[in-house]
C-alpha cells in the first residue's frame, strides 16, 4: 500500500490518499475520476502526424524561437519544478508568461495588491473557526472533501465538529453546498460589492447608511448576517469565482478583504480564496520569486513587466499580440472566451499535456507527458499555499513535464 | 575548477588576528590552501582581501517573502539587470531570487541566513533558497508559538524539548531554533498578544520565559552550532527595552552562551508612548557586553520598505498605525505572520530614533558580539550594508547624513548617538560582517581565510592601512574588485561575471523522536497534512550539506 | 423568448470528465443549462428540450435540464456548467484581465436547432 498520496485534482490537494493497486482510499468522486485510467495522447505529433520526442521538441523550439512574442500559458496542473523552467524559457524568449489564475482568481491578486489579505492555513478552519462562510463558492461540487476534511465537519483543536460551527452560505442560486448551511442567503447576481459594503457599514456602526434592500437581501437580513459574522471567536470567509467572475471583479474581492479587516478590529477573522487546480497557487508563486510577479508577465524588453489586461492571455490573444503559444498542463480552448480561442486557432500552438483535450484539437505540436501526481513527482502548493510533494505511484514511458522543459530550455538558450 | 592566487593583497582576518598584512592567498578546489600552482593570478596590490560577508538575518526566502513580492509590484518593477548571459534581476527593496544572489555577491557577501520559516512551509522556503544563485544559505525554523513547544515548556521537560527540536529541525532541513514573540502569535489567534515574559500563554500553562529557557537549555544540550535566535516579545513598541533586558537576564541565568537577539534595534525603545519613546541602546549595550549574548543590528534605512515577520499581532498593530495594506497568515498550530509596507522618514521623530538606535548599537556593542543587519527587508535593503558600514566608520559621514537628510533633532534628546565619537575600524567591520556571524552560526569554514576554509573571498579596491575618505570607502564597498565564491570568480569590478550555486546548510542533531512519539501522533490530528508529508527530504534540495552534531 | 442572467460554474460531472474532453460524458456534462420551472413554463420547454441562448457575444444551443431536488435557480437566472458551450456567450472583457464569466445578460428561446458536439463547437 502507498500511503499519504496527494490527490492532484483540486486546490484541496488532500494528502491522505492510500493506494492499494488501482484503488485509492479516501478519494472523492472527482479524485477517483482523476486517478482512473483514461485515454492518453499516444505519441508526440506535428500537425497530426506521429513523430519522435526529439522531433517534436525541436519543432517546438523552432516555433518559439522564430516567434516575436510567444505566449506561454497554463501551468496550474504541473509541478513547480516545471513551472520554474517555463518562467525561465519565457524570459529567455522575450515572451509572455501567464497562468490559469488570469481567468479565475487573478482579481484576488489585484485586490491583494491594493489591500493585502488576511489569511491563514486550512488548519485554522479545522482547529479554530466557529463561523465559516462560503461566499460565491460551491465546495460540494468543486472541492468535494473541503467540508469534511477542513471546514464544516472537521474535528480540530478548539472546534470539534459540525455542532461547534455556524456555517453561512451566500450565493446567487441554491447549490448543494447550501444544504450544509446553518443560514443560506440568496443574493442577486453582480451585487457582491454592494452587499460587502453594506455589511461593512453595519459592522462599523453605520447601520443607518444601509438602504432597505441590498442585492436582494432585506436590511434585517443584512443586520442578522453582520451580527452572525461578529459573533465568531474566530471566523473564516471562503470565497470563490462567484466573487471574482462577476461584475466588479477585484473590487468585490477588495470589499470582502476590507470587511475582514474591519472584523479583525472586533474579533479574529481570516479569508481564503477557493483556488481551483491543485497547483494554481504554485503557478503564481514560482514566477513571483523568479521574476517578481504572479501572472500577466511580459519579457519582450528583456525584463519582467506586469500588466493585467495587457499581458493576460485572453487580452493578449484577442489583440493579436502573440504569434505563437505554448500551452502546458491546461486547456484554454475549453475555457477561454470564444474570441481568444479564435486567435489560438490562427497561430502555431504547442501543447504539453498528458490527456487529449480541446487544445489538442487545434495544436500544431503535441507533446504528451507523464501525469503529475501519478506518474511524476514534484512540488505543488495547496489552495492555502501549503507546499506538498506529489508522488509517483506508477511507472510510465512518458517523459515528465520537467524533462520536456529542460530539453526545451537547452534548445532555446543554445 | 581553477586554482587562484590572490597576490599581494592586504589581508584582514580577525579570526587569525591578521590586521592589514600584505599576504598571498591561494585557492584550490573551492578551499583556501597553503600554496598551489595557480591557473589564475589576481593582482591585489593595494587592495584589501577579506572573507566573504555573512548575513545572519535576512528574510530572503519562503512564503512570507514571496507574498510580500506579490503584494508589491510597485517595488518589484525595478530592473537591476536585463536577461542575457544571466537571469533578469528585478526588485527595489524586495528582490527576486536571482537578484538576491547577485546583489549579495556584488557587495562581497557569500552567505545569508533566512531566519523565519514555518516548518509546514519549509518545502517552499527551500524551493526559493534553491533559486538563489551564488550564495550559501540556511533557514531557521520557527519554534516560539508551536503547541508542542508550549507543552514541553510548561512541563519544563528539556529532554522532550530536545527531541522535538531535533525532529523539527530535521523535518525543516533547518539550521537552528528561531523564536518570534514567544506565545504572542498564539495569543493573536484570539485577537490578543502577550506583553510580558511571565504571563501565561492563552490556553497553555507556559510563559514566554519558560519557552525561552527550555529552548535555550535544549540548544546547549543538543550542541547546536547556532543557539536560540530570538525576536523578543513586545517588539517595536515603547518599553520594549525592558523586555529585552529581561530576556538577557534569562540567558544570564543559564550561565553559558545560548542566545542571539536579532534586530535588537527594534526591541530597544524606552518610554511608554510614541510621544516619549527613546533609545535604550546605551543600557542594553552594556548588558550585552557583560553577558553571554550576541545581537544583530536591525538598522533602519530611510525610505520605503515592506515589513514582514512571524509576529502576527505586531503586524496588525502596524497595519492600524500605518493604515496601509496588510497580509496576515495564521499557520496551523505552529506559527503565524504578517506583512505591512512602511516608509521610514528622517523627519519623523520615531523613525529618527529607530535610525539612531541601530547605529548606537553598532558603535557601542563589542564587535565580537554584534553583526550588521537591516533585518532585511524590515529595516531596509541589505544592499545598504556598505552605507551602514560607512556610517559606523565615519562620524563625519554620520553628521553629513543627519544634516542632509534632515534627521529629526529629537534624536539629540532621545538617543546618545550624537555624543558617540567612536569610528569603527575596518578590522571591527570585518568582525561585524564576517568573523562574528561565522562564530555565532558555528560555521567554522566561513568568515575567515584560514587554510581549509571555504574559498569565499571579497577583494575591495582600497587599502585598509591607509583608509580613504568615507565617500571612497562607500564606493569601494559597493563595488568589490572581486568576489570569489567556492573558488570561482563571480564578481569583477562590482559586476556579475559568472554564476554558480551555493550550498544549503542544515543541522542533523541526534534524534530521539520516540521520546515524543505519542505527542507527535496526537498533535498531527490537528494538522491538515499527514505526518508523512510534513517536511523536506534532503534529496529535494539542490546542494544540501548536513552538519552533524 | 425571455431575458435572463447567465451564470456559469463547476459541477461534479464537469470535474469528473475534465481529463476526457473528447468523450460523450464530457459533452453531456457541459452542454446543458438549468433554469427555473417558471422560466421553463414561459418558454414552453421541458427537460431534454433545446434552447437557443444569445447575446452580443454570441449564441449557443443547449439542452434544458430540470435541476435535481430543490436546486433550481431563481427565476431569471440560467446556470450553465463552465466549458466551451458556456464560453460562447460569457467572457465579457473589462480590462482587468479576467473575463466576466458570471452575471452576463442573454435571451433564451426554444429552438429545434441541434446541440453541436464539443468539436463542432470549437471548430465552428
């Protein structure tokens, strides 16, 4: 039996998985699917034709080197060791490095640049939090073991289980997570900023400034919610893409950060974004220590420049700035807006990934690799930044992302 | 590997009582050797040759450093070097990993210690240390707010504490014991702080004094090369000088050397409000000189910076004071941390006192007991060490700086700086940047130029027997003629010419974890990672070097 | 035709099929929308029928799915699992770098047009 295996699906990065052959104990349904056998990209390909790894890497290097401003995008489902090499490749090429945050929690980074962030590890949810808020997130479907392992039912040092916690769920629709709630508040879409602001007014003693209804909630409901928040000995607000993907984006996150700052003047509170992929945190941390920024980084002048909205993948593609792209451990064709996908279809695309996906369909060069956390080891960061070493539990003939990146870098600086 | 002869240099090595003697130094296979056939000869005629500098306390790697970078793109956007033969180097006060390695080397520094890593995040810290080129490094794991520390301190169980320390240092691949505001960070989980060494830590029967005492005893019995490295309680507030004096008393009771008080400047204020705060440096310097403790300066540099510390409640207080942005991180049941940007202004009475207090320590404490530091980035950039050295070496320069920067004249009343005539000799400076930190860290092959020592050498373009004026000293210190790391010339005339990768030191103490097996098992119930996934393996580190004790 | 606000998001099925995007299971997981019973009545559609959702960003044909238990969205809100179908009609750019994938206005009408396959959707 292999113990302490780290699940490489979501930002929970549960590290208590035990493998007995193909059966993994403690996996959630999504984790089970992750570890299940499935179709792979069989060999490297150039324009759909099977080629050797050397040929594919040579071709990839050629595309990247002849490009004026290649986009190197993805990274959230690979290990830090590969990401680091990817950042260096982008630097040496004078290209753009961007990662999946730019279409998910980048507004959280922007808000953090404005306000900082009052955070903690998931252990704080388990050990101390007696009020747990899920705002615009749906862990039951997106982070299935979050409630039992960390936040709602977890047995900790001070909070010993579900009965020691008050659970608040706020969303624009009733999700399965709402079934876990002590109190569920249904709000109107695009009203997060207004509601956070109203709650801040109440917490800061300016109740009279709050109108009768805000974002679908009655003033009495807002007051009740504010009182619940204040009643915590140690409160924790988890928030998801319901906050970052709606109108207001980073302003919404700023507002909730400020609410949590205010609450800390009365009691203790922390905030935690529900990060999606198991290493989307690493794909921001690594470039930050290598070149100073988390995403939207351009190297065309020989040094790093950070400009969201300019060097973020979607805008850079739509504007037509990038004349080639290398996609690593991600599937932008499935997840980018239509116009950005149209640009990707026009330029040479290199894909590095274990599984065929929609990006494979449009890629000129496809390089299949070992699956991180199953066939390849390395370092990843959980949603709260806690580093974990993912394991290799199965042998494979596929090279790892790190090996491919090493060869590519060698060809590029040659 | 090439062999090098450094010919006719003027050598300063306090470890060998060499003070400005014209000597030849031979280097082979990364070590200082007696004599050898040299592939390369460096003509060091008229130049001063010293060991590579050692920074005993600089936040250079780990989650908190990186969170600071991410929060401050306005600081990171500064370009120090474009990408080319070497990596692009970014950062103003905060620096990227490549910048850190390059900037240390460019000042003739070759070793730096990351002084505060949560063991839970040690993998991250080592990833960043591994991305810093050139210099040797090590990390100190945090012990001062760990629930197990409180438990063994409450039980005054030195045996178990020893076992715990050995276990945790091994897991962190760390170098020693760091304590930050013992008990205060745990109190912060309840929105509080601890305010004296003898008050009970919330939820535990232990006091900060017991935590420190038990850890100091454990560090002695484990024979750790570097003893307890403390950020005292009550840091950064008027009245902190008293707590620092009490902390020194604790070490005195133990009777042998076991305590390094870090960034002492930040913990040396008298008074009871910001209005009447003053420097306690004079009194404390006497205590330090008379007792078995060492310190580093924690000098403040006027300008903006980003404070970052495991002292969560301090950063919250600073956030309220500075009304700035604020990062906080509560870490499981072992520690916490915070980050707040600030600006030290010469015209501010408080900041001026901080500036003067650091210099007082640098001028009043025996150079065998004090190390130059800014507590990077808390006091300011480490790249200002040449500036700090020059201030310590020249009263004229101090006077000029006070005049030109318009340092608030409250320092006349609140500090003794203006009445200090001392000018540090270069011999003193070499102690404060090489000999003393190497001794405090127990790094025998560092900080000196003995045969067998690591070939980490700095050659400065001035003659220390015929000291030039302060302007030229400053310029020379900022632009070493050569920095040699592991026997390789990495810097010439202040510019990077080659890049290599330094070692990461860690201490392998004799482990007896079975003594605390039961406690470890029970504490991991409150962790969100499995015990099997907690910590760092040696093979994950680029160039780990274990020091066995 | 009715006016709605579209929201998108992860679902368990979408998560379980994310590494098999060229499979039927993935298409099944991402090619539908959920709406309130009253909105279904207004449009005259039932579970399994098709609707055309349109706005200035584009249009997409999706199956209508009646939500399980009491998890139906409030009136006027349509939920689509994140993926290539949803991305035809969400992703407003506002300069911050992150497209608006949620809270996007659109119209919904009943249609006889076919639901495209995943490949057809991206190659169209």
